C-alpha cells in the first residue's frame, strides 16, 4: 500500500470521528456544545501527538532499541520503522566493533610496528610494536603530532620531502628501523616500522664469520704453499731442513683440519635435521676420559683434578664430551705452567652442574659477553700460540642450548676463571 495512504487514511478517519461526534452533540445539545466537543476532541488528539513527539525527542537523546516506546495510530508504524532501523544499526555497529577488535588484536600480534595518523600527522592509534620501536605510549601520545614525538632529523626530513615510495632506514633508540609511510583514504596515513636490528646483527656475524674463516684457513695454506714452493725450487734441500718444513706443514694441516671439523660441528649443532637424541650419559666414565685428555694436553705442566659428586643424566654423550672437552682444554691453554685446574660434576639446588676452575690469566669483564661468538679473540697473539680454532666456546654454547643448559662465566684477571655449565632438572634420569 502507498505509505502516504497508510498515514493519511487513519488520520482522516480520526478527524472524521471527532467531527462526527461534534455534530451529534450539536444535534442534541446545540451548536456551542457541539463546537466544544469537537474542540475538545481535537485538543485531546493534539495532546496525544505532542506526548509521542516528546517520547520521540527523549528517545533521540539516547537511541537504544530497548527504550523505543510503543505508538498509537500512525505512531505505531513510525516507531516500528525506527525500531527496525535502530536494530539494523546496532547490529552493524556490533559487527564493526567485532571487526575492529579483531583488527586491533591482529595488529597487536604483528612483529612490525603500525601507527595510524591523520592527514596532519596527529597520532590516532598504534600497536605495541610501534610503541617499543618509536618510544610511544598510546594513552599518553594519542592526538599529538608524530613529528613532535619522534625527534629524529632524518625522520622529519622524510616527512617533509614526502617521498614515501622508498622506506627510510633509521637509527633510533639503539635499534635499526626500516620506516615507511603509506597514505590511505583521504585523511589517514599508516606509519609502518620494521626492526632490522637482529637481521643486521646476523648479517654482520655472517660477514665476520666468512672473513674470519677465510683468514684462519689462509694462514696455514700460505705456510704449506710456501714450503711446497721452496721444495719445488730447491730439490736438493738439506734433509734436516726438509723434515722441519714437513713438520710445520703437518702442524698447519692439522690446524686447518681441526678448524674445518669445528665448523662442520657447529653447522650440525645448528641444523634442525640433527635433533638431539637423548640417552643415558655415564658421567663418571665421561669425565674420567675428559680428565685423561686434559692431562695429556697439559703434559704434566698443570695439576689437574677431578671431583664427581653428581648423577648420570639424559643427553648426547658425544656432544657433551665435545663441550666439556673444550672447556677443559681452554683451561689448559690459558693457565700458566704450574697452575691448578679443577674439573667438577655436582648437583646444586637439584640441578646438575659441570664446572672447570683454574688459576690462569683470567678474562677482563668487557670480553666475557662475547666469548661464545665465533672466532672472537681476547688476545689474538696468544690465541695463535695456543693453537685454538676460535670456535670452541661457540660449540659449547650450542651444545648446552640443545640440552636446555646455560653457561655461566666468572673470571678475575690474573687470578683465574670458572666456566660452569648448569643443566635443568629435567635432564635427570628420574625427572
């Protein structure tokens, strides 16, 4: 039916009833009474309409579907349509709120920072990663200009130039960030930040590893090639000299072989293709072997003792032999002749611990945090004397990581060092 008819037909009928009632009263009680009755009916109808207008006005101040009144007459259809529109609006708002909550949750879980700004760079919203990267606090900084919050000349120049096709590499808060602004809508911009600090550190480690490995391999190769050239150029070289050259070449070849083996060991320890296969590790037998190897390396120049007061554990015997052997051999290399080395296996606070104590040259505090880096040298000249590959403590670190253990280093220069491998209680056989 035509909506105009729906409204006007009932209204016309009500007016007709009022006028008809006034005519009846006029017929029986006279003209004045009829006019008064008709006027009273019109006034009553007007009061009813004003009442519903007041209810509509009151509802518009707080338009909730539950508060919408029931109507009478034409108001019934009006309120019914308003109720339908309000219910659809509430449903749309609920869906929008749900999607907004999902969006914010997804943005919260992103490792990259996301900040939303208006067209004049006032902050509207940002996720926790952006807060961490840029030093922002959403509750404190919302509504403030981003250029006042991120005081970096490079960032401000990037904003002023407006060349957003290329990202900006920014050093901020001891981090290396890749920043890019993405315009969207007409009055919004997204600021995206990516923390490249770790990837840059890994890339630097890769470059250092290649450079150091090349250097370590080049030295013995240079020695071997040099002696081979001498042997080729001087076929009648004295036997004693030739034997000395062969001995040096053998030493350098062995050094190069040890380096390659350590590199392969590190690669295997880091590979997911070689998962740890735990077995029962007979600690006393293992440590007695470590003791014999350490004494052989020392050649009687040190006092080496072993104390075993701990249980067998679950782990890889070969990997633990490599890690413990590296710690013990380091103690021999960096302890002067006549020094003492203690190898200990004990249980502390229900956690197994392997420790090597020495009274050697010690390590300055600024070097301790970097000792497990590949090819890191505290004293390069002394490292050449001790014939180390520079990978021993890196191997120790990765073996311990595979066993859930940690390496604690305590050292005092000129007094000695203690390297302690602390294992979790889960490696105990009855755990």
